[in-house]
C-alpha cells in the first residue's frame, strides 16, 4: 500500500503544480487587448518597432516562465499546439480582415482582440478545471 500512497501523493502534487499553464494562457490572452489593436491601428516604422518589441518581450517572458516549470502533464504538447493553432488562425484572419476590409476601425480592433483572446481564455478555464 505504500507504493500506491506515494503514487497518489505524486499525482496530487503534479495536479497542484500544473496550474502554471492556466496562468500562462491568461497572460497571453490579456496581451491580446494591447497587441491586436496595436497591429491593426498603428502604422509606420515606429509602430512596427514598438509592436516587435512588445511581442518579443511577451514571447520571451512567457517562454522563460514555461521553461522554468517542472511539471508538464501528459498531452501538454498536443493541447498547447491546438490552442496556439486556433489562436494563430483567428489572429491571421483578424489581421487579414482588419488590414484589407476594416482599415483603421477601432470597433473591429476591439472585436478582433476579444476574438483572439477567446481560444486562450477557453484553454485557461479548461486547464484550471483539469488541475483541480
């Protein structure tokens, strides 16, 4: 029975420590509120530089945070790939429509930012539920 108790304790610890991915997704989702309107509404080389620095800082910070985590549950790679793939599809569609059809539309930028955050928020909620 000792081995089963240790296995159960290890599983509880893994679940308790795996909440980091939900936090990762919440930060990424929140960043969409600034990055998507920045990409759609700002123009010129200064805007491009500011956008590049903001995205680079976000990706570097999140990557460093993820790399320092010791617990990764089974199926993480597939789940992360699906979430980032969904985000990339919505982001690409938002940029395409925003730059070709809804040029300089603040309303579209706000809707696009929400749409880009949606897969990440859903992923964070599901991840929090799995960690409990």
